[in-house]
C-alpha cells in the first residue's frame, strides 16, 4: 500500500513539473515520500539485511577452514662443493583442514538471531520516529498556513475599512483624522502578515528537505486540522500497549543479548573446546628431473589431529576470567533495573498524555465557542458601524477579538492533534486510527 502511495506521489510530482503547477501533498503522500527517501532509514534497512544474512546462515561456524599451499624453492652451496649433484630445486604443496568447535557454539548461533531481532526493532524505531516527525510537522504547517490566512483576512478587512472610511470622508460623513487612523491600522497589519508568511515558507522548505524534495518547489499542503474526540482509558492502554513500546522492546532485547553473552562467555572460558585438523603435504626434489619420482625424490605425508583444550582460569575464584563473568552478571542486573524504570516511566507518560488530551479537548471546545461568540459580536459591530451607531475603534477591537479567537482555536486543534500523535508514538505502534483523516 505504501509503495502505491509513493508511486502516486511521484506521479503527482512529475505531473506538477510538466504543468508548472504547485505540487499538492497530503499527510499520507508526505509520509510515503519520507519513508522511501530518508537516508537514515535506508541505512538502518541495509544493516537489517546484513543481520538477516547472518541469521540465515547459522551453521557457518561448523564449516571447516580449508587452505591450500604450494611452493617452489631453489637451494645451492655458496662456498663448498655439493655432496650430491642435484639441481637444487624442491617443489612442495599441501592441503590443510581445521575445525575448531567452541563450547559456546549454540550461544553464538542464538546471538545472530538476537542481533537480527534488535536490528528489526532499530528499523521500526527509525520508521516510527520519521512518521512521527513528518506527521507532527505536517500538522504544524497546516496550522501555520491557516494562521497566515487569518492574518491575511485581518489585513484585507482593515484595508476595506480604510477604503470605507475614505469614502465616508469624501462624502463628508467623517473626519480626515479617522481616515488617517484607518490607514495606519491597515498598514500595521501588513508586517505581521508578511512575517508569518515568510516563517511558513521557511518551515515548509525544511519540511520538503525531509521528504527528499527540492526545497524550492512550489508545494501546497492539503488537509484539515480535524479530529474526533477520543476517549481513552489510560490503564487499558497500558495493559494493551506497554510491552509493545519501542524503548521497552529495545531494553528487553538488550537484557536477552546480555544473558546470552554471559552464557557464551562462561561456556568459552569454563568448558572444554575441541579442535579437529587434517593436513596432507607433498614434496618433490628435482621436480624438473624425469626420474625424480623413481629415485625416491617424491614424498608425501598425511596428518590428522584431535585436540582438546580445557580452560582453567574460569574455575579459579576472582581470576580475571571469573571477574569478567561476574561483571557480566552485574550488567544484566543493571539492565533489568533499567527495564523496570522504563516501564514505570512509560506508565506515567501514557497517563499524562491521556490527561493532557482530555484537557486539550476541553480547551478546544472552549476556543470553538469563543469563535462563535466573538464572530457574532464582530458581525453586530460591523452592522452598527455601517449604521453609524458605533465608532471604528469598537469595530477594530471586535475584529481583533474575533481573529484572536480563531487563532486560539487553531492552536488548540493543533495541540490536540499533536497530543494524539504523541500518544500513538508512546504506545509503540503506528496506531493511525488515533488520528482522523
């Protein structure tokens, strides 16, 4: 599915380039682009492939080490006369096979599987962090874009009011001072609008870099800051999702890896190891002589060996080997303590996020009600101003209250969506159902 979304996004980019139109990106297309092109994620996936190959070949330690050799040497006397009249050439070759069998072989095989599991968690964490970053930034940009639109509306309304005041002055219904005040009020709206628009464009360019796009591209974001109210039971979420959190799973994997490393260390330092070896060598004197083999110049040898090594240091109390095993025990104990600390911190984080979401929803509802009330008050003041029963300052104050209420409502919606994103990340999975489209 994500490949399809990515293909659609690329097609949209190509079409936009041909048509010289702004590229329209929604949340899903942004996530798909980031997942496909993020370098950090791709590097983690390459490391996962390496770990997968290691795990797919667990018996590589049982393959013997094989080597072949060949040499051609020449020897002669320097000062004395040779005793035997030979050419001085000797050819030798050999084939050696060795197979060391460590006591911790099974633990070594287990470690490759543990390393694979750990790398899978690393890739998943990289994916989740990227999705979290893109989704949060996308929501922020939607809020920033809406804020620019609100400021543009305030600027336009102030300009309209200036033009109305100027018309009234030309018709003799108001003073020149009122015209100047309206003009100043309209001019004061422009810098605020321009600053917000510039900040939005800069933030959007940084976002495009994360997606792997040209930051100079013309892009329009499509979406709304809308989310349905979600009632969560913190304890239920903890029971269901706590152990699936990335930090918990990472720490669990670390504990298991340390336990296996301890078993491997103890086996290799306390249990005997076996070494099997075999070798065959041949030597020919005067290899260039036709009768070298008949004259006994050729010889060969076959050797087979079985060796057993029993380490003793590990059985001596407080030896360096014994202390290494005890130090590994301490590391395992510390890792288990850290795991319990992480679980407690995770519980507190989920409880706090759920409580914050409830507060954010209440704030959002109050902000929405304030928008309705201030909007009605602004409409009434505008109507009174047109009838001449109120002054311009009253209308401007009413307008500013209305626009500020819209901005507060916008911030509260973003904070609620950001809280949902944070909760989903805290639950350790891509729980897209927590966020409305």
